[in-house]
C-alpha cells in the first residue's frame, strides 16, 4: 500500500509523512519544491501543485490511500477540479482517503462522498500552531495583542491530527466517519499566553486589541483579505464544536490529546 500525502510540507502533512514513514508505511509526499521539502530519507517526494492537474495524476500512480487537503495556499483557496481529481484517484486504484477540512464542507468533500472511495473526514478546530503567529511580538516585546481574547477555543495539536489521519489511512473501521478533532481543554487567548510564558520562563502580557488592529497585523504578514476575515470571524464566533472537548483523538489514536502547555514547551525556542 502506497499512501500519497498532499500538502506534505504543511502543518499537518509534514507530521503525517513522518509518522507514516516511522511506522514503515510506503509514503509518497506531494510538494511544490521537493528540493526544499526536508522530509526523511526514504520518502518518495514528488513535485506537484493543485493548479497543475497533470502533476496530481502522475503522483497518484500506484497509490492506494490518499490524504487530501480541501484548500491550499495562504489564501485558503479551494482545491480546483474536485470531480476530476476524485475520478483520477479512483482510476489509479485509491481505496481510502482522509479529507482535511478548513472549517466547512465544500466541493472536494461532495465529490469524494459521491464516489466509491472509503472516506474519513478530519475536522479540527483551531490549531495550537496558530499561536506561532505571536512569536515575533513575544520575542520583541513580551506581549501578545489579539482581538477576541475572551472567546474560548479547544485548540488541537497538529501532531494529533496527523496521528488520527495515519490510523484512518492504514486501519479498517474509519470509513464514513467525521472526526471532530480538539485538544483536551477549552482555553482563551490569555490562558494560552500564560502557558507560553510558563514554557519560556518569562513574563508575557496579553493586551486586548480591536479587530481592525488585528487585521492590520495580518495584512502585514501577507495574508489575503478574505482569509483575514475568515480567521477573525472564527475567533469571534467559532463553531460550537470548537468551544468544546471531543474524544476523537484519544479514541482513534489510543493516546490522550496533547495539551497546549505541552505544545508550548515543545515549541518554546520559537518564542525565546
């Protein structure tokens, strides 16, 4: 069984490739620039882009399981040619697919559900790694300025998402499931900041910021306007499930969902 991971150098994809490789699963990684991928030796790294359908068809050759992003790039662009991509996967012999959503079900999910593929929906809330966007402020000023800090979320570690995906791609019993993936606790932004401060052994303040100020910061980071609006809307009023704790991570993986405090300790050097 060869497993193709799209978005193989992204937040979830990189960890999934590393996990599958560590488990001695034949894994193929799709990325725009294989020379810069930095993936483990022995991984079959292929050049490919969602905007280049021919590259996707070539990467699917001999593949029996597929981890599929539903959006790509900094603008969270919906993967094009959804029906053609699914048809190509079926023709290539793909049997299982995991679908990593971006907060809503769209044309990629619809195309997969209408096919003969065995699919598993991966539906995470906020990523713990989103907090890396605060790293520059913390290093420079020891402060985090953010809008909607009072709203609680149950952020999930991307490693846990990858662990769930690996199980769904390699084991029976996950077809047709839609896993709501959360961490083990609901936290506000100030509580996340406090965990980072404890991890780096340094005081870090939280300062509430108006939404327009948060928009300006994200614009300066090169994030597109519609993506900024999406992020801030999510933070202001996240889906109900993202405000709760769900058991999918421990039930599927057999290990507890990682805490934000543990994530902060593992990434402390990014904030120092």
